[in-house]
């Protein structure tokens, strides 16, 4: 079968949101999807004290400049998809300032209880010092944009080297203060570099790590074995581990690749849960049924 990218996957799934009402279970099966029957279970996220759904709704596919594929769906379609994900047990939203997704989850929270959802946010830290928004002001803005007084998890976004504890000290100090005030429940980092991940695995400040992992070494920071070894250390240190790039940033979305990726994530990796950048209700249904079928096998 010809390789398809994420955008083609959406188009060829034949399940645009507008057409979902008439799509039958048999039709889903013919497109490589399973009928929508399962709901996602909850897992303990390391020693953070948080229990989260095994799958998070990622909102940053092809994200940057305060937009992403999820926000480009438009508010109405995003809310429909997020509400459907919630109904199927996905009670974990992975958001970030750079994705522009905070106002979108605010709209979702008008329909579903905020306290039933784990909200993960990320703060970008790479602006020039003279132009950087003060950390406290940024976090206040995030809370206003999401309509939530607190974040369950707040991460330093996209750590790129092993010196991040020194380079990001002012962010770390404020996150720690916000954690003491209950504005943030758990803190951590998303990593896009092997050394950054290696440091995070042992750093006592880190509660949660968002790490790139899949069986294909697609958009990863090392081999699957290398990353798994670091994540094993992190788990032993009580960190909550969230896997990302499960489908290789959308490069591995054929039926057999989705199956291999989810099997690897659930059976052969050291993550507790995963974030998936789903862009349609059909992708939500496919992910939930596939994850739960494999998890129970």
C-alpha cells in the first residue's frame, strides 16, 4: 500500500465530522477502524498522585505559531471531537501555548466538567530575554485562556539540551512556587533531545516527562532501546512518563503501522500513558478501540 501522511490519513479515512452520523460500524471496519465500543481506562501516573486516562487528546499536530491541525479544525469541530473523546473515556487533554489550544479547551469546559479532566499545559521558554513574557504573567494568561484556575500538569516545552535545569531556572523556580500554591499539581518537561531526557530521568524536580517513542525511531531522540532504558530509570525514580510521537509525528499511520505502534507503546515501552494527536472523531474511535483491545490482550 502506498505510504500516506497524516493529512492523507484524515482524507482517506472517509469519516469527516460531517459524515460521521451516517457511518456504520461495517463502514468503519472496511476503512480499517474498529466499531466504537470500548472506553479508555485510567492509569496511575508514576508518583505524581494523578490518575489519568491511558490516552490523552493531543492538540499540537503540526503545531506552532499558536495553531495546530486540531485548532485548524475550527472551534465547533474541535469541541465536537473533544466531547466525543471525553465520552469514550479520554479525560486527559494535552495542550500548549504554542499550539493555540488553550482557548479551545475553554470552550470544551463549557460542556464537560473541568474537574473530570486532567489538563496538561506547556510553556515555551525560548524567547529573547528582553521580549519574554514574565513567567507569572504567562501562567495567569494560560489560566484565563483555558478558563481553569489550575493545571494538573505544566511542562517546560521542548527541552533541547542537558543544561536545561540551569538555563530554565527562573521558570523552574516559579513552577515550584505555583505548585506550592496549588496552581500547578505536577511539573516537568517535554524532551526533544537525548541529553535533556537523560537529565530529566534523574532530576528530583521533575514529576512528569513527555518523551518521544515509537518502534520506528521516527522523530525520536535515540533508538527505542536507548529511550526505553532512560524511561526505565525515570519510572524507577517515580516519574510519570507520557509517550508522544507514537505514530512518528504522523509518518506511520497505515493500518499495520498503527497496530505496531500501539502494541509497542503498551507492551514494550516504559511509558504510563500516551498522547495521540487525533484530528477526527473516527481517529478517536480507532485509537480507543485499538488501545483497549491491545491493552487487554
